[in-house]
């Protein structure tokens, strides 16, 4: 499979670097798609969470279910769909207009999504790249639950994704993969074991 490393899968070079530095065998992925193949080819287990807010998310769900059915049957891949509430969809639509909601009730729904996904863990890395724009919220919830957290599109649309809402705990280091214009950012727990290199290698 050819990957779109200019746009949709532009995070792949940064993950190639991450795989060379850390032991990554179990992946929690928020937002499945063609890039899921990369994780399946390089990991022992992938849990893909698809948060369904719009009809095209359901189309992705069905497409991936067909593409990765063999991996699902052999226990290497788990597909976890969630249908958004109307409230969560409304908050996402506000984000698309560049308005971050001050409401907090929707975070309870995100927490339920995360708790369900974590039940298939533990994981070495969690990647936030799902189709809704509440990515910063999920990054915040993942701290101290997964040692390595990554998010895509961190160089673009901060008002949509809420990147300035991320509060990094003191036991994590932030690493940005500078060569990728859309932006892939990693937050790595400071006691995570390195295979080689160091935090400045990205």
C-alpha cells in the first residue's frame, strides 16, 4: 500500500523514527484509515477507535473493517466504533468554526470512549488523529495512561483542534517532528526506555 505522506499519512516518517528509539508493540489509534496498515505492519497489536460523528466516518469504519478483516480474525487488530451523541457533534461543529467550547459535559463522553479503548490495553503508544476536532482533550486524558502519546496536525488549525489546551505534566517531554508541515507531536513519559538515540532525535 502506498501512503500519502504529504497529507493524510504525513506522520509516517516521524513514527519510523519513534520505532527506532522505543519498544512499540501495542498501539491505540484514534482514527483508522489507510495509515492503520503501517501500524499493523510494524506492531504486534493495534486497537483502532473510530468516533462516528458524520456519515463519512461510518464509511471509513466499513472500509477498514473490510481491509483489515484478516488481522481482526487473527487477533492482531481490534476495531472499536463509537457513535457520538448529538452534544458531542455540536461541540465538534463549533470547533470546526474555530470556537472551542467552554462546556465540559462532552468530556465525560470522551472519557467513556477512552475507558473502553484502554480495556484492550495496555499500550506502548496512543495516536490521536480521529475525524472529530477534539484532539487536545483526548491528549490530556491520555497522560499517565500511556507512556508515549502522539497527535497529528499539530502545526495547523489550533483554534479547531485546541492545541493550546494541552497541559503537559512534568513527567512528560514534548517532542515535535519538525520536518512535517502538518505537524506530528509526541509526548513521551520521562522514564520510557530508549532503544537508541535520544529525545532530540526527532
